[in-house]
C-alpha cells in the first residue's frame, strides 16, 4: 500500500530523492537524459527508412495559402508547446560555480544546447511527418503512434517508455534546480527569509524541496497543456528582465565586457524581446490569470521581507569589483 501511495504521487517520490543531495540527483538525471536521447536517435535512424515522400506534399501548409491570419492562428497555437522544448537551457547557468572559466564556457554550452536540440527536434518532426503524413495531427501520442505505424507494436511501446523517461527527466531536473534557486535567493542574496535556505546533512535544500512539493501537489490535477503554458509563462517572466538588462548594460556600460559579447549590439536583444512579447498573445486567459495572481502575491510579499544590509553591501562590493577589473 505504501509503494502504491508513493507511485501515485510522482512529485513526492522526486522530492524524496532530492533529500539525498546532488550525487543521487546527478546519477538519476544522467540516466534519464541518456535514455531520452537514445530513444530519439532510435526513432530518427530507424524511422528514416519508413518515410513516404508523398507525405511532404504540399510542402507549404494549407493555412499559409489561405492568408496570414489563419496561418498566424495555427502558428501561435503550436508556438508555445514548441518553445517548451527549449526552456531547460535557462538552468545551465546554475552550474556556473562548478564550471571552469564560466564566462566563456556558459555561452558556448548554451549555443551548443540550443543548436543540438533544434537539430534533433527538426529531424524528429521530419521523420514523423514522413511516416504518418496528415494522420499525425489526429494522434494523442504522435511519436508513439507514428513509430508503431512504421515498425510495429514494439516501436509504439519503445516511444511510450522513452516519453515517460523524458517527462520524468524534465520534472526531476526542475525539482532539483527550483529548490536550489530558492536556497540561493535566501542564502546568497538575502531576498527571501533564511528559513528557505535551510539544508540537511546531504547539502539538499530541504525547505525549498518541501515548498516546491506542495506547489506541485496543487497543480498535479491540471492538464498537461496548461502546465506547459505555465512553464513558458514562467520563462517569459525570467527572460524579459534579462533581455532588458542586456540592453541597459550595453547602453550604460555599467559592466565591463567580460567573456561573450553579442554581435549586432541591440539587434539580438530586440528580436528576443519581440518574440517574448509574441508569446503573451498565445497564453490562455486561465494562464494569464494565474500569472497575475502570482505577480501580485510576490509584489505584496516583497514589502514584508526585511533585506539584510550585509547582502546589500555584498552586492555593492561585487559591482565595484566588476568596474575595477
């Protein structure tokens, strides 16, 4: 009965694993990532031999031929789920402390991750359309059904297993990174009460784990697409201030140019800002309402948090060091 209770609540299982610190988290995450990539490679390499060239006709979608408005409507509906595939890259800077020469290596790793994910997803979609054609849009599990059409039942079950491992990997990675961010805000920046930075003997942020587990419990009854929209909205809230900060620091020269320098000056940040603003138009009213509630709650909490003067001085000293180096 106990195992069944834990199995029906995967977020609690993940939270329990996080209590044992980074070593176990790292092992589980590596196994999950390797299994996920291997499944995708099997789908692409074997599925390529089952492609029907006639399924790529017409090359231009019918919606695009009817005019820009129908095309943008369908494009917008697909944009958020596709963007979700790239949201994990923003967690890479969390590992900066364990990296050698992070100023140069983090930009390189970010670009490598974005390029490799784009290539894998493009090949995956190419194979899927080539096998299933117009039937692809009618499947509840598109890749699994598509591979099953191409190679048989074993292909269907293989992709289902890979999909479960992939979802587990994403959830597990977020379950580790989010409590770590909570602890960092408490211990290293003093932006939230110190109780949120409490750690156990395994160096795991126990309070952050408990808080995120409770939040996950509240959201576990919602649909997958709603949760995807929430994830993308959270990314939007992170990206827009970062983009504006890049523009500000490039304009004011407040920080010296360390490591990676963006070509085109304001061109890339401006384009990123436009794309981020376009994301808002694709969110449902339910998602925007939740985002507004979280924003108001965060703003209200801000006025009740006492900022530790030593963290303010630490931040000012950091800025001063940057100016002189």
